[in-house]
């Protein structure tokens, strides 16, 4: 007697095959598009050299950047996930051509939300209880959905205040790691051929940080640690940090205190809605207070503790009542080794004091290796330090142009860059982007000088006589507001 035939589910086979092929499909799509953008620039570089008129050359470059920006936008938007994070990093005025910024600024780290049925299944599997047994109310529509997780507003049974429930999207980690490895290969090629910067180390640090973002237990521990540090070292914490609901945290879900506020990118609209002149004194004071709070918090975290929130992009910053600032999303944090923390403190003092020799010494201490044949090498290295690690822009400049011939990045090759320091670099650049958006030009190095001095003094590397006096005029009173 023949055994009974087992029915074959063709749809199931098709879905399994599609799932297995997704990494290969994404890799193919990335490389086809990346090669198209890269070869477009290489062909253009040959063509533009035949044009001798400088103004016409500039116009040609602008058109080429616009063409490339459309292609980069399409690639990041279509592939989503990790590439939305890349768009956030490169789509900044001080890192990319203006045409790229104009196009990429509209891309946020948004992803299609996971269905509520799946969210419910994840929650009940992780908590070991039915959703109705835990929550008095649970909003079906998420507050937001990003590449790794989505968040829902809810209320626990027996509580009066609301909470936020962060739920990880199923199955996204493997795809994101595929994207990172493709980007690493491209970065390695670019640094060998075109860009004088250790891009591969930067992408290795990104791989490490993104991997951490999938562990919500680690994120909860980081949030609690930073909250404790800021609340203990200040009479009043410079930024608000959500309180973790400790018995409701697993690798895939995280429940925390709900923060009521508006995203910082909506601040201008909110000011106008309230009938306040966005260019007036009241708005200026509010913006200055916001930036002061963020600058103080980051100075203390990086230089005093060494353990800091490493992702201050606008989507993670809320403005609450009384211009208080809430800092969200602790998936990306960094714990600087002591040597790097103190080495960076030394570099902060060098930048604040305009000391190229001290900056050069700090490069060596931090493990930043450079190469250059240009004249005034010491001065160019100092300018590079300002470009990488300070928020201040030169007089009359509203954005840095790292691709111009006069840029220090063009003159100084960065052959080695510590992976751990990338998070500091990215944090400073995000702070600079925020300051540009708020219309404030200031030096974070000058504001952080007292904290850097204290760190070096406590480590026995700075004597009392070397600490510069701080009068009432020092600090954030030096911030300059652009008139726009």
C-alpha cells in the first residue's frame, strides 16, 4: 500500500524561497545603484575638465549633484531599513553637497508598521501574558515606526500615567546586517580610490552600534544609567530621560514612561501657532535654552562619564513644557575607554584655545593617523579638528563645504580613525545640524572647556594653575544668532 500523498502548498514554498532570496535581491539592488552613482561621477569628472570657465564648471557640478541626489534618494527610499539611517547621516549640510541635503532632508527613518496582530503576538510571547491582562488601554495605531521597531502609547493596569511600548519588527536584523556588509565593501573601495578618510573603520563601528540596537535589555540599562548620571550630577537635569518600567523589558520589547512634547523639527511651526515671532527675542531665548540643555548634557556625558547617548538626531528630541528637552531612543550609546575620553578632553581644550600644537598631540593620543604634503600642515590639521569635532562655523558661513578644494578634508588624508571615536564625531555633527536649524552659531568646544578641564584635572593631567578662570560672560552667552 502506497503512503498517503502530502499536499504541497505552492504559496508557502514561494514565500520561503522569496524569504531566502531577499538578502541576495537587496545586495543586487544596492550594487547596481551604487555603481551607477559612482560611475556617473567618474565620467562627469572627465567631462567637466574640458570646461575652463569656473562659473560654468560650478553650474555643471550642481546639476551632477542634483542628478546623483535623486538616485541616492530613490535607493534609500526603495530599500528602506538601514539605508534610511544612512540618509540621516549623510544628508547634513556639513557632510554633503547642498543638492544632496535638499533631497535627503525629506527622508526620515520611517518604515511600514508591523500589523497589530503581529505586535500582539510578539508582546504576548515576550511577556507571557495576554495583552488585555497587562494593559488597561493600548493604542492600535503606533506613534511611529522606524527601521528597527515601532512604538505604541498605552496604559498599564492600575496606573494613572501613560507609557510607551517599543516593539521590535520581526525578521529585520539579518537584512540590516546584509546592508551594512555591502556598505562596508563599498566604503573600503572608496577609501582606496577616492576619499582620503578611513571610511571602513566608520562602517565597522556602525555595524557594532546597529547590532546593539536589537537588544532592548541593553537599551533599557543604558537609559537607566544615563538618567541616573544626569539626575545625580545636576541640581536640575539638563535633559529629561524616560523612566524604564523594569519588569517589562525583554530583548524585543521595552516599556517606558511616556514623554509629552513636540518633535524639535516642529518647533518653528509650534512657535508660529502660538502667535510668537519666530525671529523675535522670546523665540531666540527658547531656542538658546534648548541648545544649552543639549550641549550641557552631551558635554557631561562624553567628557565626565564617557558613557553617552550617541544618536541626537531631531527625531529623538522632544521639546516639553517650559522649553525642557527630552532625549529619546537609547539604542545607540557609547562607552568611551578612559584613554579616549581624556584624549578627547585634551582635543576640546586645543580647539577652544586655538592651539594647533596641542591638537596635533591629541591626534596622536587618540590614534588618529593623518598624511599630508601641503604647506602649513599643522594649521590644516587644526582646521580639520575644528571641522570634525566642533560645531562653530566661520563668520559669514552658514554651512561647511567638505567637498570644496579649500576643505581640510581634501588636504589631509585620515589614514586611521578609531572606531570608538566615530560616535563622538557623529554626535558633534548632529549637534551642529541642530544649531544650524535653530539659527545659532556656537562652539561646543568653548562650552565644554570647563567640563574638559575638570576631567583632565581629576585625572591628574591638568594643574590648578592651568585651569582658565570662568567669568559670568563665559558659556552659552557667547552663542551668536544668525539673522535669517
